[in-house]
């Protein structure tokens, strides 16, 4: 191998090794989650293992910026007169993070800073009233009996 070619190979290798991971560059290490929440009194607290609380959302403040991470986010919602609601926002590997893992630095930087992970961006939360439809269900015979009873 001649010296000029060796110098070019070393220069390209140095630039590639100094670059942060592919997802870090193209996707960043944080993202915004958007919530559609009903009723308006609902307040949801977002937590993640190891980080504790990562945000709070309401109908009027319905976006939150979170750092990307391999761990899922737990969303716990409460509203007066409604049943408590809990859901999980699942983290998954993004395409850019996987690309960085293959081509740039074996994904080490993206894995460490969380850039290779991504959460779904949009979330709908519709709280169920306490004593809602499940508490007032009637059997078919009860419905038939109610229909036969004259109104007073």
C-alpha cells in the first residue's frame, strides 16, 4: 500500500471515529411526545425506571420533551370522578440507531446517549368515568323487565 493511500485511509478512519453515532447526528437524543387527553381535568405523570418523573401532561399542556432511552415510560393519569388510568410507552430501536450500530461506531455512542431508541410520538388518553358503563350493565332479562314496567 502506498503512503498516499494509507494516509487517506487513516484520515477517513479518524473522521469516522471522531463522529458521534449516526442517530445522535440525525435524530438527536431527545424527542417530543404529544398527548390528546380527555377530560380536561386529567393530569398525567410520566416516569421511567432510574430517572423517576420525566414529565407531566394535561389537556392544556399536552407536550413533553423526554430524553431517549431503552427503558419504557409509565404514564399514570388521574381526574376527579374518573377511574385512574395507567399505560406504558414502549421504547424501540430506531432505524438511524441501527444504521449507526452497523456502519459508524458499532452503535456504542448511540447506545450510551440513548439516540438509538425512540418512543411513539402521539398518545390518546380517554379516561373512563367512575361507575361508568361497566357498573350499570343489565342482563337481557333485566332490560326486558324494565321495558315492561310502566313509568310513573
